[in-house]
C-alpha cells in the first residue's frame, strides 16, 4: 500500500484536469481519484492522502461553487495554490478522422469552452460528468462517430488518438487550484508574495461589507478575490471568502484584520501560503493588454 504522505487526492476520473494539475505540481506523488469533492475532503481528513488538489475558479467559466460551499465546513487548511493551463484536445478512437465525427462528449463547461470548433464541425455536443469520464466512455464505445474533448493525459490513459489540439476558444483558459492539508503552514514573507485566505460573515445591513473591508484599503492591503454566499438559504446574512496579499504578521495586514474582526463575525483564516508564479505572469499580460 502506498504511503499516504506521498498521496494527493483529486475529484474525477484518471485523466481529469485535476489529475493533470497533480502531475504538473507534484510529479513524484501518487494520486487518489475520488468520485466527489466531499470524498476528496474526507480522504485528507481521514489520512488516506496528505494533500487535496481542489479547483476553485476558471478564467472562462468562473468559480467552482461546490468547493467554496464545502470549505467552510472542513477542518483542512489551504497550504498552496496551482494554476493549470487548460488545453482541450479533440480525441477519437484509433483510426477515426474529423470527417467521421457526429458527436463529441465532454463536461458541460468544456463543451462551452470549445463552441467554435463544435459549430465548425457540425457535431452534436453530449454532456458527461467530467472530461476524463467522457474520454473513457468514448474509448469503451469504440465508435468512430463519437469523439471526446479532454486532456492529452486522458487520451494517453484511455488509448485515444488526438484529432485536433488546443481547441479551446480562449487562449487564456486557466484553472486555479487550492492545495489543502490537515496542518497549516507558515511561509516566510521573504520568500515572495504571500496570500492569506479568510472567511467571515456580516449582517445584511447597509455599509456592513464596506466597514468590514475598510481596513484593507486604508492599510494598503491588496485584495485579489472576494466571493459572497447566502447562509442557510436566508437573505439576512452573508458569508464572504477573500484572498489578500500579505502575511498576517505584516503590520498592514494586522491592522486590516483588527478592523475586519471589529465589524465582521466568525473571522477565520483558512490558510497562509506562497503565491503561485503565474500570478505575476497574469499581471504582466494584463498590463500589456491595458487591463491594469
């Protein structure tokens, strides 16, 4: 049996983009595919794996809501992040060609990210639970009329041939993953940019969020993400998740957190971790495009 300290868990079938992210970030680790996001959290909490690779947002499709709703109920800590370039491949059974295709199978988000090619080929899109599962099912079907949109890793695992590479409509298609573990880490601020992820609640009253976040603005702390969720299906209170650049021991962050705790409730630091290098690259590209 593999040492759980060397295992990273992910949601999906072998060949999913989460699997690809595990391979890129931790090439020397064994992987544990899980059926659901709940199963991934449980695998780490129960010691079956030491890390979880969890997708939280995509630059085209937006946030992965299920993960954000599960994190507040978990005891795990965010210990890192990974940005994975999403490169969709059009896969077919051996011997198939583009002219043979009548239908393509994939996850609904992947199908939506490849609309141009689907329209160009005039094929029928078929929804599946995930991209790797679609590739597995197409391989099992063995029909040249059916193809899959998935990763190159899925094609390799299920014995499919690549009919067309990089078919996604948007070249900037990236997914951000969070790395979760049972124990928190405390990175050295001198090692580069530090990200602090925080969960908090405010009452649904005028200026509640403005007051809670005011300390970040007045102390020059940059917020890179802010998400809101209604609590318990009610419309009287909201829960927020935010990412801020800086370490909690930094004086500006200390002052910002003091003000947040004064105006908000149930403030919880989910994790303090090193920023992924892609953040700097995305800032550079945004500046080149005039977005900054």
